[in-house]
């Protein structure tokens, strides 16, 4: 095998590794690696009444000209402090994929509350992936199909690469209550 052949094989291999990591496609039934280009989360961008993805940081949601609903919802949400104290126990273990649409009234209500909670309990931003979907619940990558997303927002909670549970579209009591219920219910005997 000559040097040129080795370079071609290496380039081909690196291309497919990068493709699968960027697209968030798992090669097994486990959750894909929780990182993307530059270690940033994914972005909701409105275009022609559909939502598309680009890489961005969580802080861009604070842009009031693009997402006026986010800052208003974030600032007004008052999480339950005793539940936050309990949820902190799971914060370093938490890996979450959040699906939403900036066109969706439930996303506009729950996404700001979700971020207020995860930031209050200290879940690292690199452990959260935000994926925007169109009104047809399609994402730019194959993530919405892979995770069978039918309603938004959907928050999928993972532990050790396995899905623990989901908060889908509505909450029972609050986003923090539902998240704690999932963690306690699945991890209490571990």
C-alpha cells in the first residue's frame, strides 16, 4: 500500500467520522456523542416559517430581536427552589437533547423555563443539545427521525448513554418537577 492510498483511506475515514458526529447520528441504539462543532449547542433559526439548524451558543437565544419570547419567558419563570436543590444532585450526570420550534407556543413557554432550570442547577452547556424542527417535526439532520419526535418541545434525558425518559409538549407540574421525577424514578435504585 503506497502513501497516497493511505492518505485517501484516512481522509475518507475522517470524513465519515465527522459526518456522523455533526449530524448527531448514532451508530447504535445509544445516544450520540454530546458535542458538536466548537463544542457549542445547536441553533433555532427562522426562515420562511420553518426552523433550521446552525451552530450557536445558548446566549443567542437572549437576542430579543430574534427571540423576544425567550428572554421574557426566562426572566419571568420562577422555578421551585426545593426541587432545584434536589435536581442539583443529578446535574453533573445529566445529558439532554431538546427538540423545539420557534413557531410553537409550547416551545415558547417551556424552552425558557428549561434553560432557567438547567442553568440554575449547573448542568453543563456541553451536555445539552438543542435541535430546531419544522412544523412537520423535521430537523435539518436526521435527529428528529432517529428519536421519533412527534410533538414539541421534547426534552430527552439520558444517563450513561441510555434514555431515561422524556418531557413531551406539556408538563405535569413544572419542567423541574418532571425532570426530577424522571431522574429519581430511574436512578433511585442505582
